[in-house]
C-alpha cells in the first residue's frame, strides 16, 4: 500500500480559501449597508447649502457601492465554481485577488484626489494586508497539487493517440 495518494478534494488549505471567500462576501454586503447608512446620515456632505459640502461625494458613494456589488457578484460566482470543483476556479480566483487589490488602490486614489479626506495609516495597513494575502493565495493557486487535482470538472479531456489502431 502506498501513502502517496494524490491530493484531491476540498480539504487542506482549500478550506482556508473557502472561508476567505465566504467572509469576503459577507463583509462586502455589510460594507454596502454601512456605506448606504453613511450616505443617508451624512446629508450635510452632499447638501450644497451646508458648510461641510463636498461636491464629489455625490458620485463617490454610488461608485463605492458599485465596486462592492461587483466584488459580491464575482465572489458568489467563485463560490459556485469552488463547490462545483470547476476547472475555471483557480484562474478566476487569481483574477479576483488582483481585482480586489486594484479596486482598493482605485478607491484610495479617488478618495484622496477628489475629497478632503486623507489617507490614513489604517488604509495603508489594509492595502498591505490584502496584498500579502493575495500573494499567498495566488501562489497557492499556481503551485498546489491539490488545486490542480481538485478543480477538474468541466475541463475537456483530450483523447490520446495510443488507443488508435493504425
């Protein structure tokens, strides 16, 4: 008997990937609710007669909600691919990680350029944390034998020429 069975199935470190996807989806939903509440409560920032008025917040808040909606729908699709063990999951997970980093950087750029809000150390810490987590996740998706053996559903099989009799 051999102990070198191929690594396959939704186990090992893939459990951490699943937890991260689920928590990311939940946190983005709560973030949309939080942004909506802020947008409603801080009417002084969007009221042109107020001394706290910031003209760009009228389009920045809906943009924030839109970016988070994109992440939520992409996240739900990734969860579907994950649990169906679809072969597209690893490459789309890499795209998702890059998209999250890109949207975080875009969000900070827009907020810094078009409002009076300043970039805080907490924002820089969150960006650095997500970059580190993304690098770990992307390298795992690219190098893991378990990922390669698990996400095979939907992949076309190439018939070998060994079965053809000449």
